[in-house]
């Protein structure tokens, strides 16, 4: 199997192997046929090879991006307008997706970017509580239960073609702390670089958006390709 086929096999077989805490629901878009078709089109377009990539690791999918399309940091608008993959989803934007695709454009476009990088998340499945996005670390019981799932998912993704010299943690707070903690045990990556989370940038630092894009580019371009 090539990189695309390994990703699709991984995504389409994702399941939470434990009972969720009260009022917490999982976002598992990949179980839907329409999402599987979109994901197949996306990953075969950009990852249909055996080239290794560096990982950018987010928190978990949200309701308006990966939780809808099945593709991290990719909302239905960016999926259609920038990736040229038509879809019937409600064209509602996700702030994180807006930033990420502006950054990708500044990097040189989707083809160049996805040849070198792969987006994932500490938890490749997202969560909602009371109809709001829930980060895996914001519910104490969820955090206690989720570690084996996170470890298993990371091991599988590394095995299908990730460079392990450097990874990029999206989020400089709790996500970085948790990735650091697990990496100290499992030695996935030699070095972990951090970048600010797009949601934080777009919600609280939007006037400095171009400066944050430049910060992303400087770190990503520091890799030899």
C-alpha cells in the first residue's frame, strides 16, 4: 500500500475503544460513505506515493472542519475552492481552516505542501459536549481513558510513513505538554517544534495573522526537503 492507501485504511477503521464520559459524543465522520468518498479523492490526489512526510499534530477534529470532511483543518469551503474537490456539505467555514489554507498558499500551494507534510491530531477523532467542540484534555475522565487510543494511533501513523526527526505540534499549551509527556515515554520524535494554534490566532491575534503565517513558514522551511 502507498501513503494514501495507508491513511485511508487507518481513517476508515478508527473507533473509540472505550465508553465515553457522560454527555460526551464522538465525531467520527469517516464512518459515512460520502466522507469516505471525499477522503479518498483528497488523499489519492495529494498522497498517492511512498514519500515520507513530516507531521503537524493538532488537538482533535472540530465540528466545522475535520469533523465534517474527515480531513484535518479542511472545511467544506477550502476543500472545494482550494483543493478542487466538490462536496455537498454545508459551506460553513472553520476559522482554523481559513488560517491553515492561507498558510499553505503562502508556502507554495497545496501540491507542494502536501508532498512534504501531513496533518493529524493527538486524537484523530473529535469530541463534542453539549453541542460544543471538546478538546480531549478538557474533560478529566476522557483524558484518563484516551491515552491508549492516542498511543495506538500515533504508532500506526508513524509506521505508514512519517519522518521522526522532527514533528510540529499545533498548539503551544496543553497539546504540547501532553505530546511531550507521551514522547518522553514512547520516543516517537527526536524533536518537537511548536506553532501557535490557528484557532487562537484567528480568535485573539487576527491582526497579527501574517506574522504567524511567517512563523509557520520559517519553521517548516527550516527542514531540508
